[in-house]
């Protein structure tokens, strides 16, 4: 993420504060440009951040996020708008289930391998996160495996190249 209105970090932090009240064992990690400066957000968001303070790690943008994905139980995206959010594809490729708002291609990418909730719906976001966190570990692992398989099948370089080739053949078919 980054500290930009379109990323709707206020919804993210409100939802995670709710998750924290119900799951005292959860640690939250937010990685992205300007995130260590998140305390500059509006007062209610700062209050949510402060409520997470002992369990919230704010990290700046990282050149290599793969080690972090390997540690995550799930990834949360709270954006108001997106195109194809790389963070979702990257996490899923690493076998991490995702919870995202219904922005851009999130619903199409995630499908049934995670959860998609309405934008600006902090209670729904918290509920989806808790649903996955409270699921048996085998269920979470199965979700991650399905997520990884979905990315490999639908979004790998080879599958994208094949889709383009098929479309070009269809468009330029003579006959």
C-alpha cells in the first residue's frame, strides 16, 4: 500500500482494530510507501493505529516482498479503486489467501480463493478477515493452494501469452 486516499487505509485500520479486539493473537504488517508516516492520517484513523500499536508493524516500501508473503496468513487490500492490483497476484502466487474490496479486477482475480467485500465497508472487511483467520489451518492452506493454482492457470506469463495469441488469431482469422 501507500499513503494515498485511493488505498482507503482508514477502512483498513478500522477493520484491523476490530479484528484485533476479537483476535488478540494477530499481528498486522503494513508495507508501502509513506506507511511509517501513517500517523499523519485523520484523528480517527490515528486512534485505530494507536489501538494496534503493540501489534502493528509499519514498514516502508520494500524492494523484495517475497520474504514477507511467506510469513503472512492472509493479505488484505482495502482500495477504493484499482486496475489489476499486483499485490493480490503476488500474494496468491505465494499461496496466500486474500481479502480485498470489490475494486478493479479484485473479484475476478480472487474468485473463490479468498473473500471480496464492498469498498468502504470496514465491518465486512473485518468479518472476512476473521472468517479466514478463524477457519481451520487446513482450510486456510487449501485456500492458499487454490489461490496459487488460480494465478498459475489464469495469470502466468504463458497463459497470458496464449490468451493474446488466441485473440489475435480470432481477430485476424481469414476465411
